[in-house]
């Protein structure tokens, strides 16, 4: 039973489209995150939610909108996709907003053509 | 400018050799974590260090947090092909839960 699961694993779409990535964790953690990993493998935080409340919002274009319907789910919706959005997006969770260790999902590889 | 600098970025060694990966910063971190990532998968947490000077061991892996909590190292003894992967250090500057990652060290251990 996967602790942090994201869908889809791969996403290929055209510029200008809108797409969503879903994430669910069954660890009972309070805090969830979205990270972006670029082609050089560098990981950068995008958003963090604690118990459905947004607590970290890095300088991310407002085309990216996270939504947390409950503390076990954190989805990422992206509007008007651009070529530069191509990357691997990782969902992660931690026990609380103090961090500690993260548990990552296996990633969603987004390719915008 | 990278807040956490990892070195080396690439390392290719023979099975049985020892190696050390460094993670350096001019900033103080409340905690520092090491992760290992394999192709097509997410990073997996190896260890968290929180106290300056702390040393933790995980089988053949030894992790150290600098006295001033600005740097860390990962030492692998007698590397094996199964150790191959991307090693990432990540720090939290103030118990915020926001992890800042280094750029990673790609390790290849040849049989």
C-alpha cells in the first residue's frame, strides 16, 4: 500500500492546456508539499499545506493552483501550460509543519509540447 | 547562488572503494536531511541530523552534521553497486518544514 501516491505518473500535453495532478497520503501526516524537480535534478518547493491550510507559497506563477480538500489529499492544477513547465513534480508529506523527514511520492513527469 | 552546495556533483567508483559527499552552506540549519533518489522514483529519506557535531550511522553509511550546523557529510564505506543513485542533502533553516535542497551528487558504483 503506497504511502504517498500521485497520479498520473506521466503527462504529455500541448501548450495552453490545463491539467491536474493528484496526490494522496495514507500516513496520517498533517503537512503536504509540492516540489518541482528540473532537468538538472534540482528540487524546489512550490507549496505546502498544513491540515488543509496553505502555509508556504513560493514565487510560483499563479497559473499553478494547489487544492487540499482534506489533509490526506493535495492536488495541483496548472492552467495555460507552457514549455518551461516541463519537469517532474513531486508530492511529499511530513508529520507536521516543523518538517522532520519527508515521504515523497514517485513523481509525475510532465512534458509540455 | 545555491544555498546548499554539494560536492562532488558526479562520482564514479569501483565496488569496495570508500567515498565522501559534502554538503556546505554559509547559513545555519535547524536540521539537515540526506535522501537517496533512484531513476523514476521519489527521494527516500536516509537520515535527519539536528544537533551540531552529531554523527549517525546507517550500516555502511556515516552521516555527520557540522559543529556550527552549516555543513554535513555522508561517508560510504566499501561501496556496492546497490549504492548507485542520486544523493541529496536538504536543510531546514528554522523548523519551518520548508526544505532547501542541494543540487545532488550522482554516484555510480561499478562492479
